[in-house]
C-alpha cells in the first residue's frame, strides 16, 4: 500500500481509532521508561562491581573495563585507529616532515612501557576499591534479608532507610567519578609534558648527529682537497721543464713583438674571440661579396690589424733538431671529434642513402668491394668498386697513415678536422626542413670555436674534407627549402680551408681535389705496370661519350654531343647511362675509355664529373667544353697549361652548331696526340688515392699533393697575419678563380664563363 493511500481521510470524515491510539502510545511510553530505568540500575551495579571507569574527552560513554583500555593501547601501538574513536589517548606523534629513525622507535617503545606501568598501578588501586565495594554489597544483602523478615507494618520504614542508603551510595560514586576525572586530566597533562620533553630530546640528538656528520664531511673535503693539491703539485713538477721552456720562448716572442710595436705603436695587440655561433635568424648579415675584402680602414683598421697579429702565434719547435727533422713544417694534428661527426655515420650506414647500399661501399676502409679481373680490364690487384661520395672516409684513413702526424697541436703546421660532411648532409638533401641539414654542421663549428687550438689562428690553420660538390654546402640563407646546407656560409667555416669535389670559382676558402676512382694501388710497381699497359693499348674509336641526356635543361649541350656521336658512326662510341645503369658498372666504363683516344667531358648537373678521372686512368684524352670543369678546379693536381693534356671546345659553338666534334678532333696532329697521351699517363698517380692499408714509396698520389697544397696555403696565410696584412686582401673574392688558377688578375678570355649573371651551376 502506498503512502498516499495511508494518508487518505476516511469517507465518513471521522477518526474512529483516535482514542484507542492515544492509549497505546501512553502505554508504550511507560513501558519504554520502565525498561530504561532497569537498564540504568543494572549499569550502575555492573560499574560498581568492576570498580573502574574512564571518561572520554569528547563523549559521555563509559569504557567497560581496564581490559578494554589495554586493547586500545595495543591498537594504538599498531597504528590502527579503528578502536579509539571514543577516547582520547595522547601518544607519541611525529611530524609529517620528520623521518622516523631508530632513535624515535626506541623512544616510542619506552613511552609504551611507561603507559603500561601506569595501567598496572591503576589496576591495583581498582582491586582495592573492588574489595571495599564487595564488603558494602554484602552489608546491603544482609540488610535486605533482615528487611524481608520484618513484619509488613515495619516494611515501609525499612524501605525508606534502604533508599537513603542507595542515595548515599550514588553520591559517593559521583564523588569518586569526579575524583577520577581530575586524576585523568592530571595524567593527560603529565603525559603531554613528557612528550614535549622527549621531542626536545630528539631534536637535540638530531642536531648533534647533524653536527657530527658535518664535521666528518668537512674532514673528507679537506682530505680530498689535500690529495688534489698533491696531485697537482706532482703534475706541475713533471711539467716544470716544459713550462720553463715555453715561458722562455714566449718571452723571446714578446720581446720581438715589443720591438715591432715600438715602430708601429697603433698596432697594439688586443685579444678578441669570435662571437658565439648563433642561429640563422640571429646571425648578423654578412657584407656583400664586393665589400668583404675592402681595405681595413674602410671598417676598423686598428682592430682588424690587431686581430691578425694576435692569432698568428708561433709554432713550438719539435724536440728533434730542425736540421735532422724531415717532418719540420709538415706536422699535422688530427682533431679528436665526437663520434657523431664521423664514426656514428658509418655505423648507421643504411641511413646514408635511399638508393645505394652505402654499407657495402664503406667496406675496405671506404674503397668498397674488390673487383675481379675476369675480362683483363684491370690489374690483378688494387681495383675496387669505389663510390665517389666516400672520399671523406678514404682521406681520413689515408691521414691516419701520414708519416708526419703529431699529438701536440702546438707543433702542428695544420690541423685536420675529420668531419664526414658529405655523408652527413646526404641524409637530408631531399628533406625540405633546412634545420636538420644544418644541425650537425652548426654544432661542429661551435665545437671547433670553443677549442684552444682554434684560437691560435682563429681556425685559419684548420682544414676538412667534404666529399661532395661545394653547392651542396652553400644553400641560400634566405631560402631554407633550397638545396644543401650552410656549412660553407658559416663565419667559422670561412676561416677554414674546405676540400671538395668541385670548388666555387667565386670563393677563396674551398679547393677542389680529385674524385675517387676505381684504382687504389698499394705498391709503386702496380702504378708503373698500369701506366705501361695504357701506353701499349690500341684504341679503336676517335672519341666517345658516356652519359645521359638532359632534356630538362635547355642550356645543356649533351643532346648535341650525343647526336654528333651517333652521326659519326664508327668513329664515336656512345654509352648511354639510362635506367639500365650500364655506367654504374666499372667494366663498361673502363672498356669504353680504354678503346677511345678522346673522351668527351661536358658539364652535367655541375661543372665537373667523375668520368674525367676515370678517363685519365684509362689513358683517354679529355675534351672539355667549359673551363670550370677542370682548369680552375684541380690546381694542385693538373698542369697549369691545359693544352698539354686536353682539348677545349667552347660550348657556345656546340650549342649553335658551329663546332663539329669529329672534324675538330681529326685535325689534331698525330704528334700532339702522342704528347697529350703521354702527359695524361703521367698524371695517373696524381689523380688516384692509394690503398689506405699501405703506403706507396716514391710516388706521390692525390692525397700527398693535397696535403702539400694545404700546408703551403696555411703557411701563406700565417705569413700574411704575421706581417699584419689582411688575409686574401690581394684580390676580390669573385676573382678567386683567376688568382689561384692563372696567377694573375685582370681581363681574361674566360670572363664570360664565370659571370655571376649565368648562375652558380654554369651556363
């Protein structure tokens, strides 16, 4: 039945059971009151018999017995608060931020023992009280029995006396309860005071412990400082003689500088460090190319001269006498770079290229897999399937075999930086994010600029090998999505010398060195035997060309060359580098060049090609169409007189149809052919890199000539700085190709080829 139905008013409009309901309520109330009085009486009797009570601080209930108190204490010791809701027992409390130690635990156990002692004393007092109450109860029982024997007439009097006794008993109990409450409060107060004293004792002991530990640490620090000082004194004594020698030499240099400053008082040296490398947006804008090499007085002549004089510190003399030291002036120090700049790149070789297995190419110290001589095209040894982009690895391994290495950078004439720049940037060339392409290069120049070796000449004695063309490292700073990174644009890199496969004609800090070929001999005899073999060969074709068309580039002359070669029929042989990858097989390339007198070498994606060097080791005379393909590039390896080893046909004549390749080459006399062929065969050792696992004897390969060129350049820069001259001030940077390749400035027949209006990749 719902509550609404129960609350409905009867249809008759009267409450028939109202009177009866009131009677039931009254009877129920009286019955409840009787039961409650009985409960109070039984509770008072039980309390009197047990003889002890505890009054809670926050409630009015009673605890039945001392046994319950022991249970509460045990629960509190086990940190279980489920049984202490109705009483307030002061226990040892430790702050949240304090750490419980062994000393605190011992103090807690001592507190529990004190509480147990108090409880035992209380229980003994309760027992005495219980005996007294029991005697009184016996008297009450006796009196009750006497009352029962009285006559009914005397019964009311006896009952009244009994009631008086009960009232007196209740008042006595109330007095005892009040006394118990007072005693309880006194015990609580005493307990709190004891706890405060214990806390203070713990704090004092903790402070004493902290002081002891502090004294121990102080003694340890003093011992360590004494040991360090002793070690430093020992090392100082060991270096004493070297320090004295260096001091004497520096004093002599200071005297020389002082005498020079007396003649030029305005040229007082002032130390100045290069600014920290910043991000591209924070780096200051460099002046335009035509303003970079203006006279010093156009900028700050005093500071410019001071900088040049300070950085050119003299080299330390090697302990070996200069007259008997064959490496004097040729010492090279190799920087110990972090692994991420070289070794880690090789260990993660699968990430270096999307199309080529660079792990196989990096085998054999960067030379690649060995080639078999089944077709009698090669020598029996010394031939490898070498990838052209592994030049950095080959050069580094050759440098490890250099006979004039030094571990002292102060003795070195030049400092080699073994950074695999080409392998690094090759991972991200097709990535539109320029940040990743610049990341390692920027970290490298920061690392170098922080080294003490850098401050001797501010990096002008440093050099590195970047195994790609220079355009892969000269991205437009205004366009991050452009090709390559900005390695060669950094201010620090502009102080160093960078060796690349193809240099820029308009910059003075990068120089071209030969592409790696397939030939890496380990003995001088292997070179001589190969040269003799190339002299005896009979060649079937007048000229040949190995390459692919460039349909997307209207300025390319490859289409015209291919058409002329195909039209010459038997006098020209064409090896098309299409999707079949015939040009990627060394046997096909070497077979073609060994059967040709002339080999056409037009520009490709850039001025230079690896095919130039493959044709030279095959004894084939190269035919160039642009001076940027060789004449202004490999100045340390090729003769300055290019007519001695090559034929030059202007590409503009080929493009317009004025030049017939077959007719021009046929007009070359037989004697000139023989002379050019002999010169090419003599050039073979100069364009090959010997096996890094061995050393050649008397022959100087491409590595040896490169090291000579570096040492000469660094020495020239050092002399310019010592003389107070601005480095590379003798020429405009855009005419670098004239200064290095031809040796003189002024108007030249090749000016049209290197006009900036044509573009960085050539016409």
